[in-house]
């Protein structure tokens, strides 16, 4: 998978793009892309959302 923190506009193939955990939409060059990251038990985890609305609907 492409680095989820890469700059917008970089070439991201849809097959490698993250999916929104709320609606399942592939996130490709989206300025509304949101990432929630946390550390738990020494492990880093993250969730991708296509918009602030999807993030809110998921309860994040």
C-alpha cells in the first residue's frame, strides 16, 4: 500500500489506495481524506475515512 501520509496529488493506483472504513469507498487523491491514528500496546493502528462525515458517522 502507498504511504497514507503521502502528499495529495501523488500517483496512487486505485488497487493500492486505502478504503474508507465507514462506506468502503476507495480513497484516491481526495482532499477530504481523514486518517485516525493511535498507539495501543506498543502497536500503531490507523483507520482511513473518505470525509469528515464518514469519520463522524463511524464514531471517531
